[in-house]
C-alpha cells in the first residue's frame, strides 16, 4: 500500500485527487491551511480510515518535515490560485507559491540523498506560457511574461520558478519529479469566489442574475473535467518515462468565453442575460489578459495515451447539477 501526501487536498483539484488515490488503495495524508479550500470538500473521503487530514500550512518547516519523512509520493497542489486573488494579493501569491515548493523539494532531496525512494508531482499552470502568441502551446515553448508592474504575471512567474526548482532537483539530485501544467480545470466543488469563470457563470445563471463577461468575450479557453485531469496526473505518476518532464494537462477544444456563457444559460434553462465588464473594472487598470489559451497535448497523448471522458456540454451539465444541489 502506497503512502502518499497531497498538499492542498482540501481544494478543488486536490479533493478529487485524494478520492482517486484512496480508490487506488493508497494511504493518503492531506495537508491544507484552508485558505481557499475547505475540509467540506473531503466530506465523502474523511470517514475513510486510510485518510489523515492535517489542517496546517506547507509554509511550516516542521509540518513539511514530518509529513514528507515517510511518504512514497507527494502531490504538491497547495498554492495561491485564481486571477482575482492574484491581482489582489501578489505578495501572498509569490510567497505561497515559491517557499513551500522549495521546502518540500529540499526535504525530498534529503531523502533521496539518504538512498530512500520518493516521487513528486508538481502542479503548475498554463499561466507559465504568459502571453506567448502561438496558436497552441507546447511544453518546450517560450515563457512570455508581461512587465513586473502588472501583478497578474506573478502567478505564472512564481509557478515557473517552482518548475525550475523541480527540474533542477531531478537533474542534480535524481529526485523523480513530474510536472503538470493544468489548463482551466473545472467540475464540482470549484468555487467562483476567486474569479473562476465557469462556477461564476453557473451560480449567476441559477440565481437569474446577469452573467458577467469580461472584455468582449472573444477570449478563448479550453475546459477540462477535473476527473480527466486527475486521471492524467495519477497515470503520469505511474509512468516511468514521465519522470523529469513537463506535461500540458487539460482539454485542447477552445471555446470563447461568450459562447461559454451562452451554453451555460441554455443548459441551465436560465432567463439570465449577459453583461459586459472591462478588465479595468473587474480587476484594475494594469490588468492584462491572455486572448487565446490552447494546449498542444501531443506529449501527454504519446506518453500515456490520454483520452478525456468528458466534453464541454457534459462538463457544464455536471457543474450545473452540483450547484443546483448545493443551493437546494
Ligand atoms: N483549477 C485550475 O484551473 C488550475 C489551473 C492551473 C493550475 N492549477 C493548479 O492546481 C493546483 C490546485 O488548484 P485548485 O484549482 O484546486 O485551487 P484550490 O484553491 O481549490 O486549491 C488550492 C488548495 O491549496 C490550499 N493551500 C494554499 N496555500 C496553502 C499552504 N501554504 N499550505 C497548505 N495549503 C495551502 C488551499 O487552501 C486550497 O485548498 C494549484 O497548484 C493551482 O496552481 C489549477
């Protein structure tokens, strides 16, 4: 039986990953400070005696040392997430995203140096590509950030530092690291509180309120169901040839944000209208967005043969269903 640690396991992706690892038969420890997550996300998993929940921060050296001492695998998902949070609190974003990763990797490197075996997954993001103008983004493409005076780039830049540290830990110390760059992951339990677009739209549609589309709504994104993403993560961690490499993980089917809003209204049979808001009003004058964000999934497919189970309509229906139950 594997002993695994999931950081940020009370969060959206982390709670689904925890359930998948428990279903695989693992003994799972979750650490989460509940800054954006909530232990309620683990309600179905908590009665499982193979799950240990620690409310605490991965910025705490003592906690990280203890929790990484005996595990076989670490899935590091804890981070400051969400465009709204990042625009509001760039300092927190940088600290939360860099220091804990450094701490975790240094504890794992020590174990490797003692001749022990431990594997690590780092959750990164499509934001590391910044505003690269290419139609689709492949893992070896350039990272193209805007100025440091624009706070939103601190998220991608801090995650890029995490990736550099992870890859260096692999090259210099032989730590088996797998890095996944998530592209818009959606599904049940995701909150709209930090700017995530699909839960925001669904909550508005169910409440009969206008769906607020930023800018002209022509910016495109690809939405992947969290179960498909979790399956890719778990399979990558079981695949030896994935070690020491970076993978785009997500959907490669683009949809404009305006179309997404229209789909949500239609599938929820809502009377809501669509309203437009400038980025300056939504965030601040300095906010800079990315018009197109589509991953090249060639590497993911050739390494694990990944085929998603969900298309956009089925994802939207599931999110609507989740929010309907939450409201009722
Ligand atoms: N959801 C997406 O679309 C998406 C896209 C790209 C990357 N990611 C990455 O996936 C990971 C999970 O994101 P999510 O969408 O589930 O967000 P989330 O906010 O639901 O999950 C993050 C979790 O980490 C916890 N956390 C934050 N700082 C912590 C700390 N110092 N110590 C302990 N716990 C801490 C939060 O409380 C939360 O439960 C993150 O690393 C994020 O950068 C997510």
